[in-house]
């Protein structure tokens, strides 16, 4: 027991002990709690001897004494678990929650001490300790008064507002008059990988992740921002006095910065996907509603993983979206009548316009005639120029500038559609050689379990390079890639569709480009099932015209390349901060434009080969090209004018972007003007039979336009891969089909896509894959 030195005079001995301990003045008011008896008397004498004012309370009287005269500290005797009851009583009373509480105990079992500390004791002192130790422990607690975390303004572990205090700040902001508040936003930031991190590293990652996110937010945010966190590891951000657009820009910058940073969490180097949900304060009645709305928006953001901050909408909380009944009936009818609408808009309306303007004395039709002729000549000239520049395409560097680093391949698959081909695809990737580690990540989604998943798991057990990554809730290729990008370990990553078989050495060849300063390199996609049907043969030659001629020529001509969605290799850091946007039907072109706007260098290598499957029916081809055309239109509407105004692009690149995004959308409608111009000319001449069809300029334009197709087919054959170059008949048939059918087919698809986008018909129709589709090797 804590005892004072024996003395014949109690007062004299207490003074002597206080002098020995260096305590010449009162140290504070201490409340001694215990059952009256010798042990309590000895404790009181010790406290007096160490310079404290001492009061006494039995265990059941603690609450009353706390409210009467709150002490500076409490020392409780642990007597047959009476100390545990005293601790609980002190901490249950609001007046005792922040009072330093020490327990003098004679127990030696660690479990009993643990119980006391967990119940709220700040320290446990053995009875055998010297009085000086008790005095020092009391002094330490008085100097650093313990306060429950929930009562602190800032969480001592993270430096952020604790959840209750953040809600208080949010509530005060919401109570401000609307005129004085001037907008404001409440945002919540989750991490898509939190579940995997916590299962692997434990619950400590919640706090550490919030700390890492807060560091970025403090560096990028406004001094007026308030940062807090909750027990789920969400970062809470209060942005007072900002409008919605400013908040969106700030949160987007924050998300991209987090995605581009590698963090150390629980001694592990990880990459995080921030999921940002936010809501305007003006739409919230109280802080509970604001937090719940932001949480709902975080859930939607996690589903896409594309780094775009998601603003709350009522449908995220189970409120059905409002749909106008008329629109629901009108849209399918207009979609069914789209061919008629194209003729009406592209032919009927212009013809009536030319006719009416002629009645008013303006011969607009003749002017349009020359515009159409000029447009045809320009299109033909651009094709020929691209062909010529393709001969001078930049060659692949012969050797890497740095040693081969670890690499990753991501195969994005929708298994119900790819189930027949995915095993062959995976096996082809596992046969690839690479001088360093090469992991194969199969990121897939499926609405229900499939037998092929068992086969894939067996392959993964056999070869650890294969990583199976099911993506729950995914509905797009973009979501699968976004889920995989934070899981890959390679310094660069190749992206492939589920029907691609890369050529041996593909990853080594890609690194030759990336190690010399390129950020993305697009390879050559070759059709491997050309023997399946005439449609596949047509697409096979078309792909040679695209990947062997147009892409390399355009890259050389305008100074930038394009990522084509598959057989493309990215630096992992760039892909992590760029991501894919699932709302875009051609997420690959959209990501290209966003990467180029950041200054990325994208190269094209026609010798970097991967073989894939082409559609085998005209219906499948129509659906595929409709999606492509509509996706390109989306990209043009989103990026064209923004890119032309951006200082990130040179004049040469802006010219290329205008051709790629602007002229390609105008050209299908411009060629259609041949019909209304001819109708107008016949009407004005008194009949079509009265027209002079031998106009030299018209004949010249026709010859040049036809010759451009011949030149493109010739260059496609000259630069094609060897196995297709031997199929000369395929190129002759392509030339005939392109001249009299296929070019018009693609123009029809492009015009239909404009109407589909106007009607917001963005249904994704997958390209079916057959189980056995072979081709030339």
C-alpha cells in the first residue's frame, strides 16, 4: 500500500514528506474514492503528504460530490472490484467525463487492469508504488488533462474535425440566412478500395486513409474549408460560400490528384480511387439530410470509379426518376422512323429551302453545289495525304531507354458475351514472354455465375500471373478498367478486349516507346476471322486501312495519336488519373482527348500487333458502327471547341483535331447534299433530263473521289500484315464494296447516330462472339 514514512507526529511527518518530494505548495484538489477503512485513510495521508487538498467520497456518493465541487483529479481505491464500479460512475456523470481518474489497485492480473482502463480509468497505480510516483502521475494528468475524443474539436489522431464537431459546423452553416450564406457545398469522399484494404490490413486503414486524403484536400482547398472524418473512413468536406461549378472543379482536381498519388497506408504502398459525392447546402434542410445525400452520391461514384464528382440526385435515394409520358411514347416512334427523318432533314428540308430562296432571288443551291464539290475534293485530298504520310511513320525505337519494368495486362470482359472465347484469350496471354514480371488481370462483369468462371479459377491456381477480378455492379468496359487500374502492379499496362490475342513480344515492343518519353502507344489490331464471312473479310481490310494507314499517317501529319480501345499501352500513373468514363459510348476516344489535353504523348506502331474477331453479320456490324459513330459524336460535342481554345495544343494539332472531330461529323451530311442539289438543279432546269451531266468540274470531283478510295486500298494492301497481304482478292472486293456500298453504309450510320444522340438513345448493344472463329495465322 502507498504509505508515508512512520513518525511520532503526523503533521510533522507529512510536512517532512512534502519537503522530500519537493512539494512546497498545494498541488490541487483530489477526490479520494473508496470504502472507509485503513486503506482509504492511508491513501488520504499519502495525498496530503504530496501536497494535495483531499476530499473523500464513498463509491455511491461520487456523482453528488462531482456536482457539488468538481475536483482537479480523482484517485479511487480498487477494493474487490469496487474500483471498477467507481470508474463507471465517474465516467457516466457528465461532470466527470474529463476529470483525470487514477485507480490504486492491488490486483496483479492483466485482465483486471485492462477492464479498468477500458471502463475509463486514465491510469492504474500499484499499491506497492512509492508516494512520489503517485504524485508524479497525478501531476502528469493535471498537466495533460484527458478529454474524450468525441468532445475534442479536432481529432488528435487525424488532425480533422471529429464527426460530431463537423456536424455542428455543418449545422451552423445551414442555419445561416440564405442571403448571408451565398451557396456552399457539403462533400463526402470515400475510397473504392476500402473494403479490400480493411480485409487485408485491418480497421486502422480507415483512419489512415482519411489522414492521407486530408493532406491532399488541405493542400488544394480553400482556407475556409472544414475537414472532418467519420468512423467509416470517409473524408468530410464543408465548402462554404462557393457556387456549384467552382465546387465541382475543385473536387475534380482533388480526385485527380489523389488518383495520381501513391500513398503509404499501414506500411503498404497503395493507389486509391477517390469516390466524391456532394450536395449543395441550399437543397438541404439539416445536417443529417446533407450527410445522407452526400453518402448516396458517394455510392454512385464508387460504382463508376471514374474520378468524376457526383452531385446528389433524388433517384440515388430510391426516388424514381420523372419521365414524361409523351417522351416515353415519342422516342421509340422517332427511333423507328429515323431513316425517314434522315431523308427529311438531309434532303427534303434543304430542297425546300433552296427552292424558296430561289423564289426570293437567292440562288443558294448553286452555292451549295460548289461547297459540296469542294468538300468531296477536300475529303479525297485528306485521305491521300494521310496515305502518303503513313509511309513516313515514326519507327519504333530499336532498344529501350531503361530496363524492362514490371508490366500488367488488363482484359476487360462481359462474360455472358465473351464466355466462348475468354479461355483461349487468357491462354494466349499466358503464353507471352516478357523479361520481367507480367501479370494478367481479367476484369469482368457477369449478371450471374457461369461455368467458365470455374475454368478460369483453375487456370489462376495453375498460373499465379492470372489475377481474376470480378467487378460487382459493373455495366461497362470502362468500369472494369477503372476497377483494375488500382490493382495492377506494373509500371505500364496494356488494355485489351476479351477477343484479343497479342503477338509475342508485344509488351517489350510497347516499352520501347514508353521508355523514350511516350505516355501511350496504340498498336495494330488485325482481324483473325476473315474466313468466317464476307462481312469479316470487309472489316479485315478496313482495319488495315485504319491501323496500317490512317492512324500512322494522321499521327505523323498532325503530331498526335489516338488510343483505339484495345491493344493500347498506357503508363499506369497516367491511366490512374485519366480513367474511363462509362457514360461515353467510345470511352477510349474520350480518354484520348483528356490525356492529350494534359500534354500526354500518344504514339502509333503498326508493327505492334494484336489479333481480334470481327463481326460476322451485317446486323452486328451495324450495331457496332452505330455505337462507334454515336460515341465519336459525343466526343466531338464534348471536346472539339474546348480543344480548339486550349493552349495545350499547337496549331498543327488543332488542325488535326478539327479534321478528326469536326470534319468527320460534317462530311456525311455534306455528301448527302448531292441529292437535294440535284433535285433543285432539275427543278430549276425544268426536269432532270435537261441537266448537263458532263460538267468538267463535276466529273473531275467524281474521278478524284473515286481515286482516293483506290489509293487508300492500295496503301492498305502495301502496308498490311503479311497474312492479309497475301489475300489480294480481299482488297479488290473491298475496293468495289467501298466505292459502291460500304462508304455509303458508314455515312448512313453516322447520320443515324446524330438522330440517336438527339433522342438520347444510348443503348449499348454488345458485339456477339462465336465460339470457333478461326482465320489466317
